[in-house]
C-alpha cells in the first residue's frame, strides 16, 4: 500500500477549508494509514510527517470544536506544500 502524497494531503486540507470534506472523515482517512503503517510503502518521510500532523489537526475538544483552527490548517499546508 502506498502512502498518501503531499498533494493528496494538501487536497484534503483544501477540502476541509472549502467545507467539502469533514474533519471527521479526514481523521478516519489519516487513522486508516496510521493503523496500517506496517503495510505502507514509505517513499516520502516528509509526507508521512505531514499526514501525522494533519491527524492532530482533527482532534476535537468539544462537539464541532477543534483544538486547531482553519488558520492552523493553512499554516500546515504552507509548511509542506
């Protein structure tokens, strides 16, 4: 199984920011790869770190309230894109 690329991760973030993808579904997407990390063909370690950081951005502190803001997502995207 191939890891998500930086472009795929960036598209997820754009989808969240545009309201087309939920953080919950993104969290499930990230967790799928993390839980199958022993099957991942790791080609880009920076993309893997990007994926892990995106997963932390989806953590909730209350229903529909997240630890990290949309601005934080933009900063993450700028850092890895």
